[in-house]
């Protein structure tokens, strides 16, 4: 009888023996239901709270997606100099340029340069400190296409769009805008403003041939570097079932009832 009950319980919903999901993996799944990378929402909200419109924030995030997948600990593959979410160059803006390097900036805050919050703050520091990085032009942009392109040209310093995967940047930016463009603007106390300003994500002027691979968001070469690692795709039985807790409870009740009925039936036959 015990074997029968164990066998029935093994068929019950909920993946009985599944281990608890890693907290970081679960956070990534919750944070990014519609976009390619786990830190997209955090970065988008950061730039919204610092005064950028929804399409300007999405344009910045789209660029960072292409550069690094917004991974603050990433280094450019094949030994390239790129470091961090914007792929600042080692020997330059990452650790050496006088008055303009992430390592020194982090040291002033007594924090690690590999922290996401530090690198986001460093982007704002550079934008506000060095006019050539294009803050004025970015703030004057009126659509997603221009905001994405302006950040690529001025902040990332890539003047040859064909070599910098502009289409990929535009694709990531569009996804971020579509996912979060209507979200309320977070406030400094952790709440949210009433509503995000309305803006149009005008991609009509985008590069005329956006290749079909954008829909699958394959990782392409970062500007000046080799191909990045592909984004991890989560799995797991509990998430795959998509069942609400109340549905699982009902299913367990039916299963246990069936087990008890079979047990009684076996006992009655043995008498």
C-alpha cells in the first residue's frame, strides 16, 4: 500500500523534490518578464529617476544591453580592454584617465567599481561633467531612435554604426520601452510617481533593414570586442507549471483523497 501512495504522490503537481530556486535567479525572472537581461528594469528606473524621459532611459539601457548585458562584472572577451556595463576601456576610462575613470570614482565613494550602483552613478557623473559625452543632445532627443543613436555616438564613442550593431541597440531599446515605458516613475523614497509622461517610441527612422535575428535577441559583438556570452535562460518546474497556489492545494487534496481510497480498497480485499 505504501508503494501505491508514494507512486501517486510522485504524480502530484508542484514538483515535490524540486530544490528551492536560487534567489538571484528568481529575482532575475521577476525583474525582467519582457526584456533580455536581469538588470534592465533597475537601470531603466535609475535613469528615469535622474530626469530622463521614458524613451531616453530606454535608449541608454538598449546601448548598455548591447555593450554588456548590463553585467557590472563583465570583461571583454578575447582579452579586450572593455570593462563593466558600458565597456569602459582598461588603460582609459575604466582605471587610468585623469579625473575620468571608474576605479577612482568608486574609491571616492569607498565602494567597489564592480557594483552596478557605482557604474550607474559613474555614467551620470561622466554625462554631467564632460560635455563631449552628449548629455545636452540626449536630453534634446524627441524619440527612441535618436536617443539610442545619440548615446551610441557620443557616450560610447562609436562613430561607425555598421560596426557597432546599431540595429541590436535599437531592438533592445524598443523592448525596454515596450516593457516599462508606461511604468510610474520611481521616487527617491522607494515609491512611485502617479504616472510616467507619455512619449512616442518612434522607430520609423531606424535603419531600413532590421534583420530578423533581433526578435531572438542573439548576443552580438560589443563595440570593439568579441561576442558576449549569451543570456542565461531560466527553467524550473515550479515556474513552468504556471499554477496559482490555490490550484495546487486543490490538486493535492484530490491526490490524497485518491490515495486513501485505494488504501481502503486494498484493506477490504485482504480481509
